[in-house]
């Protein structure tokens, strides 16, 4: 007689019957973001299914899950989700050995493994070598003692996420050896490059960095003891870090104790955004050094440059800063112990600090010490300047102007700039990045900024795993094996600092480390009947578009919203904050020529700007001041704004 198999306990049995219906998204209304069609293969035990169930419990009225939010959910399979969650429950130390597997399966941003390591034994000592399309490599003692020959790194680490390249004791003690880095790390994201003791004690030869880190995002570049004790070597940095975004470069001990070393920085950090450069011990103790900075920081946004012990104890050195920080916005420069104790040195600042919006300059211990030096400031423009411990002789100020008398001073900030109009001599915010509310009307033609998501692709970690990793820079760096001095390591620290920052007046904020956290914050601020919106795609980006039908959310009335912006982290973290007194709009974006809809944009207009900084890009672009106008902007790709449902 066959014995019937027992049924599972009744509650569990009912759960299995109900799960398919719980996972099906509801039908969206005509004006709400449609959800991704449900997959019949979606297992109820995946991380993605867990978030969908969470949404259905927290958000009422059968609101649909937004497609862009679903696309960011963890892709972990049911087996991987269970495995990694179990390991995380035992503690981060149990999960760390499985980090490579977790990074791959969960679509995280982790440091790559080094693909190759090259040492002096593999270097062609007297012939050419071509490293094209190489990436994530370690060059130690490469080309040491090389005589003649050329090494070329062309399209090296191009367009990569988180590349890490190390050049240690490269071309050391070489003679007449040439190095070329062309299109190095161009288009990269979170780039780390380290040059330690590069060309130290080398004689002759050239080093050429052309289009180095061009159009990169968050570069972290370090030159330590670069060309120290070198003799007669020429170094050129052309188009170095142009169009870069929010990174740091450091030159420590560069050219120290060198003889006749020539360095040229041309178009360095041009059109960059918030890039910091540090020159510590640069040219210290050098003889007859020749350095020139041309178009350095030109048209940059908030450049930060520090020269510490630059040219100290040097003999017969020459530095020239031409069109330095010209047409930039704000920015700060610090010269500490610059050329201190040097002999017969010359420094020329030509058209220095001719910024659109004034920054600050600090000269401390500048030119003090030995005599026979000649330092000239020609067409030097500055307002917030400090000269402490400055040499009493050998200094000449020619045409030194206060910004109030300069045609490109902050006094011109109130000049109205029409969409797409370019004014010579002004640092301009990207056209269309900010606009007035009246511009958002059907039939208006306006510029669209670059709304593309430039962050590396990542996914949310399941909450069961994210909660087990302490949200601190040290712990995250340790868990993911990220050195603190890399670009990604610094990005992690910056994200944590921003998340821990006290909120602004009237702001409520939270850093969400899981999709559930985002949902919780939106519901806590706005209630359970909420809708999340984002711009549909990137069509029209960086072009001229025609505005079609415009619809005001919540009837176009003043409302409250929650905006969430991505932060740079190994896994997806959103900086969410509640924004009072706004109006939110949905607008059809049309092609100007064909009048066909190419995109549906979401725009938010901030009605109260009284607490914004006077140097905010919105006021530079629109020509006004805090509290005097409303400011509108588009919601960029994969950012989102939440409101109460209509």
C-alpha cells in the first residue's frame, strides 16, 4: 500500500501558493513610469524578488515598481543569494574570501586583478617597445639602465572602470631613453596611476604624456620622486587631465636634486571640474631647472593647487606660469616655501588668476632666503590674497589688479546668459544644466546638458548583506581590499564623509545602501502613496531639443519631493534627501527637426534658493543671486525623484 507524502505545514504551503501573485507588478497609470514586464522565470527566492515583495508591502494603491529601480536590483541567483547571505550572517570575515565571486555575481565595483607584471628582465634595453591596449599592469624596474630606445604606451587602460597601474623605478639610471604615454587612461573611470622613482638618475631622454587621463572621472595620479637626480631630461605634459572630473594629482619630490631638467605642463587640467593638484618638494635642490605651466587650470571649476617647498634650495631655476587658472571659477592656490633658500631663480606669473569668479591665493615664505632672484607678477589679478614671509627684494608687480577693476571679475556674474550663448572671458556652466521655470513650456527650444550616467555600473547589495558591512571608510576599504590611497579608496572615504555631514537647513537626508532603504526613506518622508520618476533615457543629451507636452506633477502645485543621487561606492549607494518647496514636471523631449518624441524628461524646480551659495553654478549661468530666483534642472539618468502620487 502506497504511503501518501505529507503536505508541508499549512502557512508555508500557502506562502508558496501566494508568492507568484505577490511578485506580479500592478498595471501603471498613464502618467507613471511603467514597470519592467515580469519574467516568468523569476524565482521567489532571489534578492530581486525579495525587493519586489517589500515594495508591495510598503507602497500602497498597487503602484508599479519603476523599471530603472528594478534594473539596479541585485542580479544574484537564488542559490548565490542564499549562499552569500548566509556567509554575511556569520560575519564579514566569512564573506571576504569569496569576494571575487561576490563581485562578479552581484555586479559590484571592485578593484581588478593585475593582468601582468613587467620587470627589467623583460625590457628591450636598446630597442623600441610598444604597449598598446595594455591595462592594470605593474612595471617594476622596467627599462632600468636602458640605453636609447623608445617605449610607447598608447591607448593604455583606455575607457576602463577602476584601472590600477603602477610604474615603479621605471627608466631608472637610463641614458637617452624616451618614453611616450599617449591617450593614457583616456575616458577612464576612477583611475589610479602611480609613478614612483620614475626616471630617477636618468641622463637625457624625454618623457611625453599626451592626452593623459583625458576626459576621466575621479582620477588619482601620483608622481613620487619622479626624475629625482635626473640630468638634462625633458618632460612634457600635454593635455594632462583635460575635461577631468573631481580628482587629485600629486607630484612629490618631482625633479628633486635634478640638473637641467625641463618640464612643461601645457593645457593641464583644462576644462576640468574640482581637480586638485599638489606639488610637494617639486624641483627641490635642483640646478637650472626649467618649468612652465601654460593654460594650467584654464576654464576649470574650483581647481585646488598646492605648491609646497617648490624649487627650494634650487640654483638658477626658472618657472613660468602663463594664463594660469585663467577664466576659471573660484579655485584656491597655495604657495608655501616657494623657491625658499634658492639662488638666482626666476619666476614669472603672466596673466595669473584672471578668473571669472575670484578664488584665493596664499604665498607664504615665497622667495625668502638667498638672493639674486627675480620674481615677476604680470597682469596678476587677485582679491583674496595673502603674502606672508615674502622676499623683500627682487619682486616686481606689473599691472597687479584687484578683481573689482577687472572686466572678468565677479561683478560680471550677474550678466544674463541666453541658452547656448557664449561670452568671451567667462567661465560658463554647461548650457542647459540650469534653467528658469518659464523655459519649460511647449514649443520652447533649449539646450540639453549631458545627462548621461557616468558612474561605473553597479547594483544594490541585498539588504541582508549590506547591513553586515559597517558603513565606514576603513571597514569598506578593508572588506573590499581597496587601498586608501587609490582613486576608489578616496571615493569611498568621500562618500562616507558626505553621508555623515550634518543636513542643511530644512533638509532631511539619508544614505541608502539598499533598495529597501530607498523605499523606506521615501515612504517616511512622503507617505505610502508615492511614485518614483526618472528621465526615460539620454536621447537629446548635449544637444538642442524641442519641448513638447509638459505636465506638472501634483497639478503643478508646490509640493515636497525626495531626490536620490548616486554616490561612488563599490555597491550602489544613493544619497537621498527631502527637498521642500519644489515643483516637479514631466516633459516630452522632441527632436527639433522631426518633432518626434525622443525622450521623456523629469525636471525639478527649486523655489527657495536663499540658502544656496552665491558662487553656485546656477547663478553664474542664469545671472542672479540666492533667494531671488527659482532654479530648475533635469533629473539625470538613473537618479530619481519621488513625490506623492497624483
